[in-house]
């Protein structure tokens, strides 16, 4: 784990990447929201609610899907480590799941949207490309932790992994950098969503549904490359099954809302006192 020190304060590469991804996503989302006629500062207000909910959701998803790391006689970590995401005694910030972050983060954004009197579906379409590009930046956190890699490879972009880490092969030092593949996929997805949003009138949450479909399609095949330990169902990793379900759900949403071709109002946005 890459760590720098600002005096006595440790600065972790993992955390820096996640924070940078959030900043990039907020900046892009804010520009898109203003372009649609929304009030300045809206996205910062929404993310203030979304981030805490997202962190809780990310940890919950990790603990639920990898419960054996914390509970049971053979658990490598203490039960208390399930909630101590800042502790070095457990997985720490590494134990976060993107599905939980998006799910509970959306709840936080929904609460903030209601407080401001704006339509959640309009917000979702505005943030869809921003989330994808933010993920492209944030995914580099796995580089610093040397985690989430694929099988052995001799390709020029192979990632050097320390011997003895889970999933490594004796005598092999370079592996597929699946974090890089996902980062590039998300970047391409975000740019594609920006183009699609300009080319077609996709409102009422359909652009966000395309983000979900695009992300899960990439996550499915990239997840299949990974060799780190994971729970499986019928020979496939749990995250692959999650990707299938969400992919089908996203396509179903796009189909069911296909007749909504009108421009979507943002809602009667209420700007909090003191905001400009």
C-alpha cells in the first residue's frame, strides 16, 4: 500500500484516488446540471448526502458478500473490523463494494433531491457520465493496493504483483491489470454517454439506465479475469451474477420507458438559504 506522509499525517494512494474520482465526478455533473438549467451548487449539495450513504453501502455490500472474512472460526479478521474501515488490522478502505456504494449513495441523493424539490431521474441522467468517468479515476486505487488483478500475462502492460499475495502463482510476477481494463472501459463508457445524451433525447432516467447496462457489461467480463478469492454461485463469481441481474434490469427499464420522449422538467428547485 503506497503511503506518503505530510508531517505525521499519512496520505494513502488508495484514498487519494477515490477522492480525486469524486471531485472529477462532481465537476462534470455540476457542468451538466447547469447546462440543463439547474441551479449552481446543486451537485455539491447532493454529493454531501450521497457520499456518507455511499460509504456505508459500499462497506455493507463487502461485509455481506465476504462475511467469512469477519465471522466464523477461520475468519482472518476480527468481527469489529467489519466496521473499522480506517483500521490497518482489517482490509480497511480496500473492503468497499461499488454496488453498495451506488445503491445507498442513490438513497442519499434521493433524500437531497427531495429537499431541493428536483426530480431524481433528471439528476440521474445528469450524473450518469460523471459517475462513469469518476469511477475510471477512482479505480486506480487498486494499483496502490496491488489488488483486483487477473491471471498471469507477459504483455507489456502486465502488473507486477508481490509473490505470496492471494491469487498469485509461484514463479510468476506479472498479471493482467484488471483495474486498468475497468478504468479504460469506464472512461470510454462515460464519453459514449456524453455523446449519446447529446445525440438522442434520453430523459426520465434512461441515460442512467444505459450507464448501468454499460458498466455491468464491462464488469461481467473483467470480473471473469480476476483471480482473487471470491464467493461463487454455479461456477461464476457473485459480482458476475449481480452484473447480469442489473444489466437485464437496466435494459428492461429502457424498454418500458421507450415512449417517454418529451423533455423532462427538473422540478421546482428550491435553493437553500445562503446558496448562490
